C-alpha cells in the first residue's frame, strides 16, 4: 500500500486530505502540533478503512522540525508516496501593527518548513523514480493582499517554487502540484484574527475542504502544475491582473480587505 504524509492534518484541508486518502486505502502519516486531534482522527480513520495511520506531533514553526519528521519516517522505514504540505496560517492586519515574531513564524511554517520537507522527500522520490507532492498555496499567491501582506507573499513563493519543481520533474513519474484554493470552510479566518464582520464568514462564499481536496487529486492525476479550486469567481480573481493595472488592482483589494 502507498503512504501519504500530511502536514496540518488536524483540521480543515489537511483533515479532508486524510479522509479522502483513507477512503482510497492509502496509509497515512498525520503531522500537526494538536496531539489530541491527531490521535482522535487517526483512530477514526483506522476504524473506517483498512489502513495504517502514524501520528507525528510536531510544531513546524520550530527549527529543524522538518528534519525531525524525516528522521522519524526513515527510522520507521516508511516510503512516502504522497507528500502534502498543507500546514500554514495567515495573520490579518496592517503589517507594521502586527507582532513581528508572528510574521517570522508564518514565513518559517509557510515557506521554510515546506521547502525543507520537499527537499528531503523529493530526493527520496527521485531515487525511487516515483512520487507525488502537493504544496498548498492559495489564490492569494497570484496577487498582493493588503492586510495579509506576508501571507500572500508566502503563498506566491509556494506557487512559484512548486511550478518550477513541476517543470524540473517533467518526463518522470514524479508529480508536483501547487494547490490554490480560494476562501475555504476552515478555521483559517479565526486563526488569522479576521474581524468578526468580515463577509467571508458567510458560508455561501466558502468552498468545502472536501471539494478542494477532490480538485487537487484530480489535477495531480492529470499532471497539472497548479489548480485553482473554488469556481469561476476564483478564476476571475487570479486572472484579473491580465486586465487591470496592478496599482488599480491592489487599491481595489485594499478597500475590500480593510477592516
């Protein structure tokens, strides 16, 4: 049986990936810092499907966290066929007014840990001649976002990085995908400290995490470099810079995201 390693597995898109892959009878390695949630999810999935589930409790904002995860996997002699770099968070507000350590933690998690895990496991995949990597970016990676400036910049990095690796590995059996969801039904807005009245809290505009995951796995199967999930409105957003001057566009976004 194949094995998938999922970071940020304790909620949202990460949990949805775990549930979908368990249904496809793929063994799982679940990574997050929420120990109770991980073990509860692992128990649930093992009751629902004939799979093995390993749990690694790890805070990926810590230095050397990625290497520690890799070493645990190596010690257990598990080959990772799917690496899903899902862990990440945002932080809403005017950059200069937000806490600097929080911004640095975001870069560590959204970029550094993702790059480290990708490097460690991609090399093993290349040695085996097969593998799959999904890096969770965002439609925020296509545009600058005032009040989410660092978050959007990290997702732009993930998008560019993933597409470059996709090109490097073309012609092989290694598939690399940048998953770019729009607003998704998850705890993102709560963790990012959005104001209570922000309209994305209206469930009518949120895509389900399950739908995002199915879009991702279908795009991976088709060997695409990226997938924008969440419908036509998100396609319009990511392509808007083709039709509007960037200064005008970022001013419009600023008004939309202003508290």
